[in-house]
């Protein structure tokens, strides 16, 4: 369970960093590198939400 907790903490740290990226830079990164930060943020949010739901049920 320690590994799972560490993984969720890492995802939260990544999410915190991604949220610091402004919209102009996001658009540029998406255009140049085909790296969709918004999509990645949404996926991380889904994962973190499920982790919170799991914690509240157990």
C-alpha cells in the first residue's frame, strides 16, 4: 500500500506543477510537441478522484 500512496502523491505533485503552466505555453506545447497538458490533467484528476473515493469507502 505504501507504493500506491507514493504513486498518488507523485501524481498530486505533477498535477500541482502542471497547473502552473499558463494557457499560451500550453497551446505552444500542444502545437509543437503534440503533448496535451489539459488532457493529462483531466486524467490525473480522474485517478486522484477514484483514490479519494476508495479511501472514503474503506
